[in-house]
C-alpha cells in the first residue's frame, strides 16, 4: 500500500495565519496607492480638458467654456468636468513680480471663491483672468496642483507653484 502524505491541519492553519498577517500589513499601502492613483487621474483629466478647451478655442476661433463641477454633454463650445467624490478643490491666484534685487517672486497668493467656469478666448488666453490660477486637488493627505496661466498654459505639479520663485 502506498503512503500518500498530504498537508496536516496544523500546516494549513500556519499558512493561513501567515497569509493573513501579510494581507493586514499590505492592505493600507494598497489603499494609499489607490488614493494616489485616483488623485493623479483627476489632475490629469482636468489638465486635459483645460488644454483641449484652449486648443478648441484657438482652432475654431470661438470662446470655449469649461464648466467645473457641472454635469452636461460636451460640445464644441462647452466642456464639462466634475470632481470625483472624496476629493476637494481650492482655487488660488498669484502674480509674479520682480523685487528690488531683480529676482522674480510671487507678489501675493490668495484663495478665491469656487469657480464654476473657465472661458478660453480665440487667442488662447483666459477671459476675465488677469492672474495665474492654481487649482489644488486634495484627497486625504495627498495633493496635486493644476496650474493655469493667464495666457492659457496648463501644467500639473506635485507642489504649489506659488511657493518660492516664479518664472512667468
């Protein structure tokens, strides 16, 4: 007779305990990674829609409006973007000035009320928008920044452009 040996109950229980401990340790890191990815996706989506709206305004020689936190159907002259749940937006403005030493710095940075729309003109600049805008997107302890100049240039960064020196 052949002696078939399998796993004992003790071996199976020890293996399950080890797997459970590893899962408990890894779960928060996976959750953090998921939050970071959602925030990254949100900032890239906003950057893309702002860039597309600016391009459409220049190409079609018409005003194009980006409606923030509003549902609707995109058209040639209107784009819609909603922030996902669990994330917040803060709008800040700043002006690049040259100090007495000739160094360019942010003259001021202030939080403004929530914007409902951003309008791009046929020249590619932003309507009624004399300063630079920074949109801070936050989720828990993670933050991304979408930066929009008065000339319509859009960039995404991991830190605020209004901290330190400016180049525009």
